[in-house]
């Protein structure tokens, strides 16, 4: 599994569609992430349950369904700094994205209510490809990695070594 075979890491990845995410494999079944650019920029999530599997040496599949009803499937090739994925956004997220741009963990009930209240179909299918621009070993179950809202320039701070210290804690 990922926890033994593939070091947990956090990375900002600018996708070719202009979106930018930061993602952390917290352990072998949980991910944290921040969205820095794209349709739901400003959204951040902790402890998202995910299916994390090594497909073959150096290639990983990660997939999950969010409380919003959004489905995510990502393929990582970290040794080559590549990421490919597809996000399947429900219609309500397209039409009411402002509801999702928050720290999701504090608004799970609202996500469930919105998922039931608004239309799901047709889903917006967003295929993505990115070059991973930063990787670091944050260890397992590190609650310091994704612990604040994204801000303008955060991914540059991470890439330039101005965000995390050597113990993967936020620099002050």
C-alpha cells in the first residue's frame, strides 16, 4: 500500500487547465487537500476517505467520493512527477460552487443537504493532467500539512521553501 511503498507527500500541482491543487496522502486510506485554482478555488478538506492502491511499481490510483457527490479518480507517477485524473462534478456544484468553497469538514451537513436539494446530472467531467512541482516527505497522519485555508501565493511559498520547516511544520 501507499504508506509503505510510496512516501506520503504534499505537492502543489498546476494542471494544464489552469487549476492548482495541493494534496497529501495522510495514510493508506485518507487524504487531505487544498484547492488553489480552478472552479472551486479556496476549498480545503481534511480526512477524506479514499481508495489508495499501487497499480504497478511507481504507479498509484487514488479515488474517492466527496460529501458533495463529486467523484475524483487520480493516477500518480511520482517518480516522473506526473499526475493524471478526472473529476466528476455534480451539476449543483457547477451552479452553486460558492457553497463548497470552504473548509468542508466544518460544513458536512450543508454538503449533504445541498447534494440532496440540487440537481446532480448532468455531471461536469473534468479530465486533468499535471506536472508535480513539489514533493516532500510529510510522514503519516501529520495534521500540520493541510491545516489552514489556501491563500494567494501559498503554492509559491511551498515550492520556494517558505512554508514548511524541516519537520514539515508551518513556518511562522
